[in-house]
């Protein structure tokens, strides 16, 4: 099924709104980016460990 037909279905829209996996992936990715930029800003070299 195409994404347009899934979005038009009421139960598909409810399932998408309650699914937190995408938000969790985005959250962890953003945290990883912030930590990486923070380490770069302070000059920490992880490859030397």
C-alpha cells in the first residue's frame, strides 16, 4: 500500500501517532550529534584512546 492510502485510513493515522520509535531514533541521533560537536569543541580525540 502507498503511504497516501495509509494516511487516509483512520486506524493507520492512530497507529502512526502512538508509535514513538521514530521520535526515539531522532532523539538519540540529535543527542549523538550534540555530544560529538561538544567533544570536537573541547578537542577530545577519541581515536587516541
